């Protein structure tokens, strides 16, 4: 019988460690399409990749967060549906989680001291369920004189998110702060300036109609031009889709 060498033992140990790591961090149940990914404080910066993998395919993403309640500094566990995520172009991850009819923000204290919950550990989970009648429409860039011009061709009964970047002639630090103050009221910081890299460019990340209206009232008239616009419609109807086709120069329509 062959005797095991030190190298053999090292290989066995590495294989065992790899299996344990995979079991802890990613659990797949092929029979139910259940997928779970766990993160702690050191791996929170990997949340966007996982969330957007589900998001781009139209999956509903649930989360279970263990951490501290920012109000009383007590331990708390929250389970709900992730309805928005952003990372501010880096490790500054913030999640908006809907649970029992209320919404909560979750993030790391060092990046998001105003969050409702400071994350210690979090699990993102998808059981394979997709949003019903989900449609994503990409349209060509638009020249606009107000932020509301971006959504002027979308019917009022449409439940949607919009994403794009808009270059404008100017935007003042005061306006930027007013935007931040207003959007922070519900935690969905979906419209912001370009991190100081280009203060005259506005980044719109999965903003709602209400977000656009709120910021439009702050910015007023602008001289701007967008890049490609992505409109994601939840529970879409043919009439809603046709209204957009009539008003915008559509590049692509994707159903899920």
C-alpha cells in the first residue's frame, strides 16, 4: 500500500477546506432552485456582484441580516426582500430591504452611519422566483431641459425604475446636498453627483418616479444630455410598453 507523503496530506487538507468554504458561502439546492450566498463584514463588498447577478435575470432577492439596530444598539435579525442596492462605485454597500410592509436600510457603520441596521452578517437568497410580467427597455440618449423629461413618456400607472447618467452644464454643491437630504428620507439614494469626479454629471441608479420628481423639484431647469436609458417595468402591460415605444427611440426590449 502506498504511503501518504506530506504533499498528499496537504492536497487532502486543501480539498477539504475548499469544500467547507463552498458549503458555508454558497449553498445550492438543485431540487428547489434555492441559492444562498453568505457575507460578513469582510466580504460585504462582494454583495453587488451577487445581487446584480440575480437582478439582471429578474429574480426576486431575499435577505436575512444579522447586525445592530442603529436606534438602540441592540442585536437584531431582519428578513425581507431587497428592493434596491448600491455600492457608490466601491465597498460602500447599502441595501434597501422591505419587510412586513416597511423598508429598512442596511450597511456597514463606517460607510453608512445613518443606516437602520449595521451589518454583521447577511445572506442573500433566491428561490428561482421571478417578478411577474417584468420588462426591461433600453432607449437611446435624450437631450433634456429637466430631469422629468426622462420620464415624460412613461404612463403614470407604470411601476418602474430608471437608470442612466446625465451630463448637465452645472450643478451646485447646495443642490447636491439638497438631493442627498431628500433622498435619504427613504434610504434610496438613487440619484447623486459623480463622486466629485465630474460634479456636472448626475448618476441615476434604479430610481423610481418619486425619486425623479423629488430631485427635479430641486434642480429645476437644466441643460443636459443622457447616455442610454434603461427602464425596468414591474407587472408591465402592453399599453405601458407601447407608450414608451411611441415616445422614445427604443434600442431593445427584454422580457423575463
